């Protein structure tokens, strides 16, 4: 197929994530202030969108606390830089089984919540975008299953649409795109939809180029999409996504290093990605341009 390079690219910075990276790098932000400050610096470096999870400020472990999301949101919205706010809605579906001979009862680490509870922080904070992990899969980081049933996704997707928050479909494999198209066909999500292609996440779609292009070719032509890969392949995927016609995601959720043995900040990863994009002859989109393109609703800071 011919190249269809994207000439106007937006960068999403995934600021901290929900993985167990808090003790692997001193640069991973933990507290709401650290997360917001890191997001703001990423925006100043060229990110048009910041994708945020929250963590317990003391332990650094992932959290779903509303007060932490509220503080992060307020700090970012009150900053002296504009940026599109994207909050995760991926937590609350973690199922950890017991041993292989005794899978039940479920083990420590299980975090299962209903649809309304899983997006309570979205309803509270009303970001412009929130994520919708569009399928169930095994994860290699721990022996658990990320659980997103069709019924749960229909319920969460409808709630997001009713709130006026744009769902970003997180697609970890081709079947997730198949179901996303079904949600649009049913009128639960609006078209053109927004997709994040999540490559190289064990055990989802591997990040070889043949699989990547299979994912790209399963995204409807009028939808908007971005892509990322993990670790050392984060920056090569900046170029691959732009060449294939998409947008890019970088950040400490997916990669901790600027180069071998050198811990990165989010701003440094954004700066490096921006250099690649501009070196390819493309331009960076501003937050205002992204809002117009994706038909997003910006909310003012709380008074």
C-alpha cells in the first residue's frame, strides 16, 4: 500500500500510568502535584494531549480515588499552558485468579467495580477525553486478566457519550477494533471515533510492522487514531505512526528511558518525539486544533 503520511500530528503524553513503575524510575510522578506538574511540562514541550492516571501519593501504587483525580484536573486546568485533558477509565476491571488448581476465590489485587464506579471520576472531572479499553486480555506484568465484557463496554461507552466526554478506544488487538466498530454501529459511540493502537503490550498485539499495519488497516478511514509501543520501541513507533497516517503517544507510562541507562522525564520524551515528527516534515497540532478536529468540549477551571 502507498504511504499516507500524516502532515499534522498531535502528541499525547501518557504521564504516569497504572503499572508498577513507581519504584523503577525516580522520574515517575506519584502525587497529584507531581503528576500535574509533569503533565504541564509535557504540554510546554509540545504535547497537545495529556493522558493521566493517579497514584497513592505515599506508596505510588495506582489508585481510583476521586479526590486525587480532582486535584490533578484542577491543577492542570489552572496552569498557564493549554492542553487537552485525557483521563483513564481503565481501572476497576482487574481480576486476579488463585492458583492454577484453585482459581477461586479471587486473589489479592483483584479490583472489580461496576460501570458507574469505574467512570465516577470522569463524571466528576469531565475531561475532554477518557479511555475505553475495548476488550478483555491477559497481562504479563502480573498474573491477572483485564476484564471488559461487551455489556460493561456498552454501559461505560454510553455513559461517556451521555456526559459529552469523547471516548478514546484503547485497542490492544484487532478484535478490540472489531467491537469498537460494533459500538459505533449501535450508536453507543459516535463516528468518527478516536482510537489508540496499543502495540507490544504482552499479551496483546505484538509491535512488529506487519501486525501494526493490520491494526491500522482495521481502523475505518474517517476515524482518528494514534499509536504507541513500549520501551526501546517507543520512538521508532513515533515515526511508524506518522508514516502510516496517525498521531503519536509517548510518556513514562510506556517507557522510562531517554537512552540506554538514562531515565527520562515526560517533557524530554515529548521533546524527542517532536524532533522526530518535525524532522519528517510534519507539524505539531496545538490543543485548540485538536479540539476542533475531534469536536471536544473544554471545561473551565473550578472557581
